């Protein structure tokens, strides 16, 4: 019995350690399994939290980068808009300058009218909303491109929508600076609200006026919005990632579902939440942005997925934009992560069981000591392995996310061949899969040659070598996508040294849109420069380009000891041809003339158009004057062949003035001026000829210009006066009228007759101002005399040819009659015979209008022209005046006596009144009277006298025989 117990005790002693070890093993195993499960749960939760946090950071970074890009792009486009307005005003200023210098001899008002005719109908910008306005420094509107009713009004006190004085502020600024950029709030008559304008103004000193233009800021903002919307719609990432954007009213700007674009989604409700309204209102209130959890109503596969998004406003657009992550997709991703971690946990537990079996075996042999030690070693190893695996997987996941999902393209290059790339590169090159972009060189996805002419293969090797040498190299590259389209890339190539060798990391961005914009800007600037330097109608160089080429040619001629010629060409009687054909046809004829001139000179010579029918030919590199003669003859010969236009043949001739460098001037302006003087000399000698400049012409021209300059001053200083020569009825002995004769109270010469200055006035537009002054003054004076009861009869007013051609004479006479109170029956219009015969059809129509107004018409200097009786009988005239050249020789010339009798008989036959002028002797008076003419005028009766003497004459008149 004792032996049995002892055996049992021994047995228990033998098995108790084993049982104890087994129990300990089971307990330890259970604890380890529990620890593995807890570690699995913690790892899974930590991974989920980290993933969500990274997703939020990534979403915020995407939105922040987008807004930074939008702000930079907005600044760039606004600056370009301001520069565009400045360039447009500079172009208008250039046109003003050219017009002024081309017409510098014209009156101030005529130059202004010419400038207005060129700028008033000019429109610009894509919507043609741009136009020019011109003001003087008193605030008067000289020209308004869209509201003609403002012209002539003083707008210095005009305010914009914010109460600022637009014109007054511009004037004050332009007094300090020659050009001035500004903004103002403006409302057109047909608009309901004020809109902000960006403007630019520039002072034109010669006329003391300034030009201004601007464009609406909201059109710029709309352009920026459209470009931004395009960027948002084309920004994609991941499988379902997109950018959403709404305006403050809830209308969709950007969304993954393009069917939502333009729709108002404020009333969208998901799970009792107004999702879009919360996004918009939150964006309005939180400028720095915020995160928002909500149930999304749209997903490409499943609806109503949970989503977290980062949202931020764009205040200047009144937009809210955002992007985010679908949480359900995140959970699905973590189901896969859970499987991986669970498999890992089961493998660890299995390994522990196996190790425990081994330990149990060893425990049987070595018992507790070895078992405990082994367990400790295995535990430390296990923890270290788990920690390392976790860190490696986290780092790998971060790298893969940054690499594959980066908005920039990433390409890895080894020994000139691409070994890997990310999704952005595939989208950029429109590749079907990554295999198309692996094991290829940069040259293989590019055209054979780059835009700079370099071979793509050679240039790619060169870029690689620079990156290897410098470490980092940035360059632009022209590539070709797999669908055949071409694209510009910005490439940053960085050299990385690794164990397996040297690798180039290429960060790539698509800059095709930016390059296209740069090219368009270059084209616009080139077009503007061409317009500044060339004539719009003919395409020939204008005064600006001519000045530059002339300066260069003079330097070259001086260096090479050669001469150069300036030919100032004026088309003879072009105005007559232009009036007969019409201005459009006249423009076409000018183009044809320009081409013929270009074909008749050498390629090294320049044909330029100054204005109207005036051209300059610059003959460069001539050995001597003989070369200039050859060029002149060739140009004249080219015009021998008639011009055929509109089934009509025209013989075009030219008046040419020639100056030679260096004989006729050492500076460009002097050469041009002297050629101009010689051209006018050619015209005065009968046209259709060429004349070389000499100093005598210069003196004559200077005197001419001095008289013309003094005439402008005389008008301004009221130095002119009217004298009156009586017209007498020989039968009654009474005064029946007066001829109004212009006199100039010259500061140095004293009272001066028209013979000194009238021919100079007739060569310019000044004769119209002088003639109009005579009409107004004569009407005023005769109204005074009739109001005093003096009955002076009719006043004969001489009308110049340019007055009759102006087209405004009828309106001016009507206005003057109304303002003065003068009656039409007191007025007699004196018109020279040669003007009437210049264009009989037009003359008859004009004279009939005079007669309809009640004005009498006399033909002055009758007999000196070439009147046809067939036309004479059609003219609605009332009087013939026998020219004094016939009257003065009546005593000695039988021919003049015969002509005088003929004119008197002709007048009787046509029922016209006949008056003889220039009667100075009794013999002349008796002959004329005996021939049947009763009306006379001349020194025999009275010389021209001033208004005071006329009053005395009328009060005291008895008989003037």
C-alpha cells in the first residue's frame, strides 16, 4: 500500500512538472493569442485613423494649391488686361500723332475732325465693347466712341457710380504725368447697374487734348472664371476623385457628374441634411476653409456614400470649392487590410503553437530553465519583427500614394530609358497602360525635331548630361501623345545615386495651355507693331517706319560715301478721280497705285505712304545723282500705262519733288521738308513733272508759311475788316448795292489788299474760315444798315471754290441768315466762271439750291473762262459781271470793245442783269452805257470804303455820275 502511494506520489512528482508546464503553456498561449488579437484591433484602428488624417491633409493641400494657382492666374490675367488697355490707348495716341503731323498745316478744328474720323468707329476686345474718347483740358468731350450726344459738352463735373470726378481726376493726373492708369464705376444708358472699368489715358501735347479708353473689369473676371472652371472640371485624381464647386447662389460650377453643371442644387437633401446649402453657407463664413462630413448624393457606382471633404471659398468669384474622400470606399479598403492583419495574426498564433510544441519537447528534456529562456528570446524576436514590418508597410504605403496619385507627372529614367512612371504621366500622354511608357526614350515620344531646330534625340542626351553634371536641370520639351496630339512639357530632372546605379527622377507638368497663350500674346504684339509702323489701307510703311529707315540709310550713305534720294510723290488731281469713283473705289485705286510704285523701284528702296495721295520713295545706296535720275524715269515710265478700274481707263500723273542727301539736308526732317517744297513747286509749274529742290524754293516756301501762320493769328486777333465798293445804276444815278471786299489790318504792312494773301489762303482750308467770316460780317452789317433805314441794296459776296466744294455751305448760309436776321433777297453770291465750268452738273445743282433760298447769283470775271452757251442757258444765274480786264482796254482795243458788247447782248438775250466792273474813266463809262449796260462799279464812282464811310455815302447820296 505504501509502495503504491509512493509510486503515485512519484508519478505525480514526475507528471506535476509536466502538468504545470502544460498549464503554464496553455495560460501563456491564451495570453499571447489575446495580445495578438488586441494588437490586431489597435493596428487596424490606428491605420484607419492615419488614412483618414492623410486623406484630409491631401484634400486640403489639393484645394489650397488650386486656390494659389487661381490667384496667380487671376493676377496674371488682370495685369495682361491692364497692359492690353494701355497698348490700345498707345495705338490710338499713335494714330492721333500721325494724323496731326500729316495734317499739321490744317486748322486745329480740321485736324480734330480728321482724328475723330479715324478713331470714332474703332472697336476692340472680343465683344467689341472697347472704344475711344477724347477730352480737352477744360473737360469738354471732343469725341465719344458710342455716345455722340456727349460731344461738345463739358463733363468735368461728371461723377461715376462711387461719386468720383472721372474727368477732373484724369486732368489733374495728366497735368503731372503724360499717361495715367485709373479705375472708375460706369453705367451705360441701356444698363441698370454700375460696372467697374479699368482705364488708361494719355496726354497729346500738340493739341492739348487727351485720349482715354477702358474695359469692364467684370469681363476680365468672367474670363478668369471660365478658365478656372475649365481647370476645375479637368482636375481628376484617383478612381473617383474630382473637384466640386458652387457659386454663392447654389449653381454648380464643377462636379464629377457634368450633368449637374449650371444647375441650382441648394435644395438637395440627403438624410435630412441640406448638403449643398451647408457647403455654400459654410464657405461664405469660414474664409480659411473647413472639413465637413455628409452623405453624398452622387457616386459613379453606389449612391448615398459617406464622405468627408475640405471646403474653402474663392471670395472674388463668390464660389465655394472642395474635394474629399468616400468613407465607404475607405472601409472597403480596410476590409482588405483587416484580412491581411488577420492572416498575419493567425500565422503568428500558429507559429507560437509550433514553437510551444518544440518548447514542450525541450521542456521535457531541459525542463523549465531552457523553456523560460527560449520563450524570452522568441518573444523579443517576435516584437521586433512585428514593429519592423509595420514601419516598412506604412512607409511603402505613403510612398506609393505620393508617387501614383501626385498631380505632377513622375518618370524614372535610367541610362536614357524610362523604367517607371505614375498615373499622371499616363493621362498626359493618353497611354492605354503603363507598358507603353516603359523602356522608351524621351525622343521616342517626341517629334523628330524640337521647335528650336535641334534633333530631339541629340537634345535629350544633352539634357541628361546637364542633369548628371549639375544634379538638377529644368527645361521645356515638345512631346507627342499617343493619340497624335502635341504638348509642351516643363521638366525638372534630378539625378539620384542608388546602389544599383544612377537614376534620373523627372517631375513633369503639361504647360501646353500656357505656351498657347504666350504665342497668342506674341501674335497680338506683332500685329500691333505692324499697325503702328504700316499704313492701314495700302500696307506700305508709314511715317514712323520711314523715319527709322531714312535714319539708317543716311548713316549708311555717310559711311559708304554715297548719296540717297527722297522723292515726294503727289498724285495729280486724285481728289477729282476719288469724287467721281467714290471713296471705296478710290481706296482700291490707291492700293493699285501703291503696288505699281513698289514694282517700279529696287528691293532695297522704300515706298511709304504719308497720307491721302502723298507717297515717299527712299532711294537707298545711290552712287550719284544719275542713279536718282534713272529711278525717277523708271517710276514715271511705270505710270505711262493707263489704270483700268471699274471698266474705266485712267491716265494717272504725278508731281514729284526730289531732295538729295547730303546736299539738301543732313537730318531726316530737313530732307523730307525740302522734297515736299520741291513737290509743291512741281505742282505750281503745271503738274506731271519732277523738280529737284534748290535754296530759292526754300526761301519762297518760308515766306509762304510765314504768311499762312500770320493768317491764323489774324483770324484769332480779329485783324480782318470788310470794305465796300458801291455798284451804281447809271440811269437813276443811285447806289443799287455794294461788293464786299476783304482787307487785312496787318500789324506791320498796315491795310493790305487780298492780292498779298488770298492765294495762300486758297491753298489751305483757311479760305473756308475767311470766307465764312466774310459771309457772317456782311450779313450782320447789312442788317444794321436796313434797320437804320439806309436801304443799301444788295451786297455781293465773293465765294471761293473750296467753300463751294465743302458740302457745308448751304447749311452755313441758312444758319447765318437766321442768326443775323438778314434777308436772303439782300444777298448776291459772286462765283467765278472757271469754278462753274469745272463740273457743270454739280454746279447747276448747287446754284439751284442758292436760288431756292432766294439768293441772287452773279458770274464774276465773265469772259475770262471757257463757258459754253449750252450750259450757260441752264445756269440759274441772275447777273453777269464784265471782267475789268476787258473794261480797262476799251479805249485802245477793238477786240475788248467787241467782247464787252457781246457780253452785254448775251446777258440781254438770256434775261440777265449785266454789270461792268473796273470803270475808271468817263470814256469807259460812256461806251458801256451806250452799249446798253446801266450797272457799273469802279474807281470812277468810288474806291472801296469802310462801313462808316458807306453810311455817310448812303445818307448823302444824290447822283454819283
